[in-house]
């Protein structure tokens, strides 16, 4: 169910569990009931829960969980793929192929290169 804060606020008191898929939305924080019935468990299908946290949720007895631990390898592989795609100028290669133009081109060598990973949480550590 994709919903805004107003509709979510109307549904939260009847929910036992809330699965938050859209981790960019502020709807949960805006709709969270201060007192009264609320979900016993909120699960974020993301590694972080920053967008969900509000003082009322933090102070409640609702269990808040996230999907930490499942994104490290896929994101690291995605980063590795992008590094190779940029080093070898894959967009130009694909454009030339569409035009049926075959030219020898030299890409950059990745071996021996260094990278800086900022924010080395679990995902950043997997990249390194």
C-alpha cells in the first residue's frame, strides 16, 4: 500500500505490523500516533531508519528493525560494475555498437588504482 501521511495515520492504530518499503518517505514520521494504539513492530526494508525516527516512535515500545546486512554485497558489486563501466567508457562502446561502428579504443586500467570510500559503514567496508 503506497499512501501518504494522512491515510497512514488513519490506518496505523489498526495495524500490528508496518513494513516500510519507501525509505525516502516522511509519511511514517508525520503520521506516527503519539498515544493510543499503534503497530507493535515496524520494519524498514532499508539499511537505515533515519527517515522513520521521531521522538514518539523512539519513546514507544514498538520494535523497529531494518534490513541491515542484506545490501552490502549487492551494492559492492554494483559499485565494482560502475567502476569498470566508467574506466572502459561503456556508454560510448554501446553507442558505437548501436551505430555498427567498430573502433579500437583504449580504456583506463583499473588494476593498481586507489579509491576513497566515504562513510565506511557495512556497505562501504564491503566495497573496500
